[in-house]
C-alpha cells in the first residue's frame, strides 16, 4: 500500500529506518516490529521503548521497518535485522532460521477475528461470500492466515484485499470500501477505542499469546541477554513503567502492559496452526 508523504515523514525518517541499508557498528543492532499500526504510530510507540532499552543495556538499538508488514517480514527473513517483535517466525521452515524467543509482551489473550462495523448488514460469515474482505497482508498470521483459513475451511469464497497494516485494513472496512476485516482482536479493540467505533465479531479463534521478542542467532549471547534484560526490567523501574504506560495508552493497550521473559513454549498454538493450515497459507 503506497504511503503518501506527509509533513511528519521527513522528521520520521530520522527516527526510523524505512528499509534502507545501514552499516551496523559495534554493539549497534536493528529492531523490527511487525507493522501493526501505520508507520507514524509504530515509530511513536516503539522509539521511546527502544531508546530506554538502548540506554539501560548500553547497546544501541535502532528501529527498522518496511512500509508494509510484508516488507518488514522480508527484511527479517533476509537477516537484515537482529531483534524482532513478531509472530511470523513459528512455521517449521522459519524456525530453522535460528531466531530465538526471549520475551513476550504480557497482555490479555489475543484472538483472530473476522469483524464488521456495528451497523453492517452482514450477520454471519456466509454473508461474506463474493464480498471484499480486508486483511493487513499475506504475512499477518493472526489477522490473515488464521482468519482466511477459517473462511477456506467453510468454503466461503471472498475477494482478498491487502491493506499493508492492520490499521489500514480496519479503515477500509469502516469507510465501506470492504465489507469485513480479518483482525487481531487487540488491534481492532484499540482502534475502536481510539476512534470511538463500534464493531461486531462474526468469528473468533481460540486464545493466543501476544507477539514475541526474538533475537537472531548471530547476536552474541552477552548482547542478547543485556537487551532482553532491559526489556523485561522495564516493569520494575518507575521510568520504564511510565514509558510503557504512555506507549500503551497511545495504541489502546492496558497501561500496565509489560514485557516478560519467555522461552517460546507458550506459542504452541501458533505452531499447531501450521500442522493443518492449507499449503497456500504456510
């Protein structure tokens, strides 16, 4: 989805690397979160957090994202970054790439959902047959792969529209350009809260954990541990809690949201999805 330059874009370029080449110096690493929001909000959420982590760990971390979730995931798969916030790495093939889960964002469970605006005439999934449905992108595990797999399982043929990120997909549906949206429940709830919108859920998955912090196997263990410790210990530091609370409020998350240590075992539900998912969604 093309990004129209705005007044903020030039200033933002100094704060976030948009898929451009960067030389990595000693103790400087790139961090890529999946594109859950637009670029501006992504930078506003993550930059204060990674600035804090850089200061506390003594290791420089810089934000690097693509213009769409697919671009960001491509950079991750090409090993162009060293730290990732994602749930796109749990397929059997991608687990061979050497990424390791070290922490996760501790929030209420998330769900894959298929959602329509509150005033929509669509009442059930079958009503979506032949209609346009918005999704963030082909790499969105919760919002696209899980929701579209459900539509395929029910033999409901819809016209897929990729919007580039979750917020853009939601906007397309609330503006009437598409009839429904495949969503991450946390993100549709946050959007509705920010924009005072009502919506109706047509289908919801089993509960899932929020996204994981992953580190590349090429990062020295000492650096990986220092960065992870800084993320996890934000919750026990008053300034860290304040930064997390402000960032969480911005995107509609609970203000007590924090990062907690993880070894990745909690993500079995994600891994199990790939055991039965259609080949086109692998």
